[in-house]
C-alpha cells in the first residue's frame, strides 16, 4: 500500500481540557508535537480536520504552539492542509491563516500524492448539503467536520448523512471524539466509507484514553486504507469501588502502587502525572476522604459517588440552581426521578449546554446515563469511558 498523507482532527489546542484543573496541562500540545514529528520523519503531508483550536477567542499560547508546529512543517517542506471546525469557525478570517504555510481546503480540491482530496469547513445543516452538491466528480476523498447521522444513529442533533454525499467514496471527518469507521451509500448509490480519527487527547471522561492519528494509504486495487498510529498520552485508570474489601485494599497501598507502575519515561514531565477516576458506593464510610488521601498528589483524581447504579432507592434530582422555570414544568410532566428530568437539570445548569449534551450522549452510549453524581465539583470531567467501536 502507498502512504498518501496523515489525517487527524479535534486537536482542541489549549492549555488544558478542564478549566477547574489547571494542573492537567499540555496534553493537546504534546499530541500535536508527536503528529508533526511523524509527518516530518515520514515526509507525509498533514491534513487537519477541524477544531484545531478549542475556541474562537484564544490566548497567546495555543496560537504560539500551533504556529511552532506549522513552522516545523514549513522548515521541512512538508505540506499542511486544514478545514475549520465549529469551535474555531470564522467565515472571514480562519485562525490558521495567521501562518503562511497551511492551505485552507474549504470548497477546494487538491492532488495529494495521486489522490484527489477536497474539503469543507463546518457548515450548518442545509448549507452543508448544498455544499456537497459542488463536489467535483473526480474527487476520491472528502474532508469534513460535521455531526453525521451515520455516527449518531438518531441520538441528538445531526448535520448530514452519507446519502447526502456526492461522488466521493471516502470521507474523513472530525467532530466525533470516538475512533470509528462506518460505511454507507452516497447520493449516487455507491458504497462510501467514513473515518472518525477521534480527538488527540482526552477532552472529558466519556472518551477512551487511547488516542490515534491515521496514515491514509492507497491499496493496489485503488481503495483506501486507514492505518492507525497510536499517540503517547497521559495514562488513565478507572476504578469502581462497591464494597469495603475493595476500598480497604486500594487505600492500603494498591492505588499508590498502581499509579507508580503507570509512570512512563517517554512522556514529558507535565504529562507523566496520570489521571485516575474512581466511582465509589456512597454508603461506604469515609470512602471519599480515604481515596483522596490514598492518591495524594501522585495523580489527578476524580472521585464520584455512585447514586443509583448499585442502589435501588431513587431520589429526586434537586431543582435548586435551575436557570429557568422550564425545569419545574419538566418535573411536573415526567417526574423528578426520570432520566429525562435529570438530563434537563444537567443541561439547564451547564455553562456550556452543547458540551454537557455531548457528555450525556456519551453516557447513554456507554449505558451509564444518570448513574453517578460528581463528588468533587468538577463537572467538566464528564462521564465514564466509552471505548472505540
């Protein structure tokens, strides 16, 4: 097979994914550095599939880190291409235009090592379907950053579906933070394969800790193959404590031993402090304090009290703190102990409802919807792990 280029998406370049935990620093920068170094070593072009930056209004450091990586590619004469995601989208002045090297792919097509590749910035529903009609007939691969029905399967908002695609038989898509491929049929009735590479570092606890970028290759028969390259990322461990024996064992030294074995000399110092998630039965005496003490400063810890999954008694979600009276109406209509009411509670309280919605969808996909309450006050840490499919 012939390697054509490297593809990644959802870099979300920012100091850290969780604003309440500034000590979890630099994960996205480190992953981006690895991707740039790989492209230079293999002399393969890089295509960035949107959400390169975390937000539209940025501080200096994410832009400096972005430009440093692009400058390394320029110095090595390695091409770079990009589309915009919804996080950094600007119709007039894309953020990546601050650097002279990367090429904006929106509504344009390029020959990249013999493959015809076109791209589209994130566009709202309606606009993106209309844009797809302008895909050239000879395009092999289309790069997008959309919410696809083919990934979401009826869950939440969607922008488009594979049957809206014209001509292209391979789609590389950002936005979906899970590593996954799906197949469908395009507008002309031809089979189309779509790859989601997933994010390059954990953005919340709903994500699998293993992260990848992909080398896109052409096979001898003309089809395309997606070759995963695993990134070195912050180590992660997940524990569920349901009984006193497990709690005692962890606090007697097992947790500290596990954390020490997770150390990796290949990781930078600022990445080498692992992330630990622990769910514990809230009926266990002093569990929260004991677990926090056992971990100490050796890891970043998220402790969550299990509220329902292992306890049959259901309690009403508190209405205090709701942003408007709609919550009362939902409670009256559906009842205070329903999943629908708890979802409404989470969304109405969230500073970023769309991020909270994505977290709740991830919980649902993992069969964990409404099963835990966060004991640390760090709602940004989100749901439990959803493995790649």
